[in-house]
C-alpha cells in the first residue's frame, strides 16, 4: 500500500507545480483533483492502519423508519445467554465501548 500512496503523493506534487490555468473553471477542476488525491491518500492510510482490505465486509446500520430520533445500538457480550439481564455492554475504562446509530458503518475485516 505504501507504494500506491507514494505514487499518489508524487502525482500530487507534480500537479501542485502547475500554477497557470486558462480559466477559473480549469483552476477549480485542478484544485478539486488535488483535494480528491488528498482524500484518497487519507483513506488508504486509514485502511492500512486498521488492516482493512478489499475483502472486508462493510454494512450500514439501518435507519429506524418513521423516526427522527435514531435509537442507540449498543454492543454487548451476551455471555452465551438469550436473557438480556445476563448481557453486559462492552466497555473500556468503565465507559461504553461504542454506541451506534442508524447510518453508521460496521466493518468486519
């Protein structure tokens, strides 16, 4: 992945050397391309840091229909029990690990 990121960074450096444009529209397109390259580099670094590869499964937490307030979805350890009273919310340092709402993503590596 480092090789791809390096190629994108080099391409961006070359593009940044361009300072003269035939029109404002061309300059805007050029700046947009630079921004997309920055975004791509950031996304690749994020995926690399968390070892998220193209085989990862990504799913979106569904939105609750007919509700402007989305309920929180909690991650729990069910302790192999179907009884909610036996479940324990996952925590780090005594605080909930994460609470999701509709529209957020879950990634399985």
